[in-house]
C-alpha cells in the first residue's frame, strides 16, 4: 500500500512537472510569435533608410531621393501596373484624375514625379496628345 502511494505521488509529480514544462513552452512560443508579428509590422511600415546603416541606395537599386530621373523611372514602372486607362469621354476625365490622385497618395509618389508619370504613362500619353491637338 505504501508502494502504491509513492507511485501515485511520483505520477502526480511527473504530471505536474510536465504541465509546468508545457506551460513554459507555450509561453515562449507566444512571446516568439508576438516578436515575429512586431518585426513584420515594422518591416511593412519601414521605408528605405529607416534602419541604421541603410541609406536606401544599393548598387542594384539606386533610389536616390535627389535623382529625379531614377524616381520617375521607379514610380513610373510601379504606377504602370495600377493606373487605369484614361477615359475616352471628357465627362469621365474628372473621375480618372481623382482616381490617379488617390493612387499617388496611396503609393506616396513625390509631387515632382507625378506630372512626369502621367505624361509618360502608356495609358495616358496618346490621350493627352490627342486632347491637346483638339484645342
């Protein structure tokens, strides 16, 4: 009988230790998942140059803030995929330009690059030249 009681106490002790170990592991896992989520959030919000030692310029992607040609090219390539086609009717032009302005704000396109991108956009360049010739 004494032996059974000791076995039972040993089983309870082992079960308690296992439960404590499981709880510690679960807590560690939750902490790590939280840290990962925080890092992912920081990475999503980060812009080139936000981190120490990173100036946003690398040999493969020189995105210099002062270089208008590189900015125009970079934002032009990006916006080419999201800009809608320019409206054929004059009545639809206002809605088109409002949409373009919202997209520029969403993608944080610098003001000095915006007009250049509209003029060089394949969606707009033919329409703009046609409209200016009509005047």
